[in-house]
C-alpha cells in the first residue's frame, strides 16, 4: 500500500490510507457484511498487509451499508446445519494456523497484533463473529441504537473467533456468562455500560477517524510503545508489567521523536516526527 490511496482487496474489503490513517471497510452491504470464506480471507490478508505498511499510524474498522457485521454468512450456516460444509466439520478448527489462532480467529485477533491502535466504528448490528471482529480493535465507538450479541448459542455454538479471549477484562464474568448463555441482544448504550463498547457517538465513523488522526499526530514510537505496554498489562503479571514500563521508557527518553515532542510543545508548533 502507498499513502493517499484507495484500493479494493478482491471485493470484500476496501482500504483507504491517508496520512498514516488506514480505514478498513467491510464491503458486503447487500449481506450486512456477513462473514463468508472470502471475508475471512480478506480480513486476514488486510491485517497482514497493514502490518507491513510503512508509516502506518492508526486504523479504523467500519462497515458499508446498514450494519457493521451481521456475523456468519447464512448460506454457510445453512450448509453447516445440513452437514455439507467441509470446512466446518468437527475437528477442523482445533489446528493452529496463525500462531495461537486458527484462520477465523485470526480475522479478529490480527487487529490486536498490529503495532498501531485500531478503532472500530459500529452501527447497525454486530452479531456473533461480527462482534468478535469489533472486539479485536483497541476500542469501539458505537451508535446508541446499535445492536450487539454473542449470538452463537442461537445456533447451538459458542463464541469461537477469539471472543473468549477478547472479552477478558472488558466484561464482568457473570455478565459475560449471561450474554453467552442467552445470546440476548444489547443496545450500543448498554454495550458501553457493560464494557463491550467504549463510547456512544452520533457518527461513530467520523469520531473514529477524528480519533485516529489525533493519534497519528503523536509520536509514532511512543504510540507503538503504548500499545505494546497495554498488551503486557492485559496479559502479564505485575513484575512483567513494571519491567516493560521501564524498558519502553528507556528506549523513548532522549530519542529523536521524544526530543521533537518536547521542542514542539515548547515552541508551540506542530511536531515533525520521523517514521518508525
């Protein structure tokens, strides 16, 4: 990818990259951006390409049309019920294909592995796997009337696209159990109260892009260090967290971008950062 361009990766995903901010739009509006095999493949490939994009500063995940993502494609669900979907036979999900994840899981967890912040902008519905894609982002801006559900129980399933990992620390265990066992639908406003979403916005996409541009204006080395620290904070023990703080700060203090941040603030001007 190059800066200031828009391109289609096959047909399921549209990526726009401008001044370090990439917007990744799920582009299957006629199906409410439901997840078929092509969508899974392109989410994974998009994440991989962005990880290798020079001067990437932030990413926004959003959906075309009436919804963010309605979950697993109904044609695929029907073939599962009929026992004709070979990719969903028993035992096909257990092998690891992408580090800790299988392929569908990686469509959600790849966003956590990107070195820059990822913001999900959610409108309409985020059901099942669609919610789990959104949970892969660092945070989520939503409309008050958006609808969320860990809906797998409706189909005799459990959340399996990283949902059990990605909800950890966001939602109280008893609340999470209720959501998983019942599959009940919650509004965007309730999702914020429960911890599934970050903030209610009239226009989540505009708010997410504004936040991404704000992030892009900060020292890219410090932003990437902060994301690494958050990952350690969520996964590590107390000693690992304290050690990681010191290691990251040692690398930043006196570095070119850190010195530029100080000078720019003192001189009351916009900073001129170098790329990572």
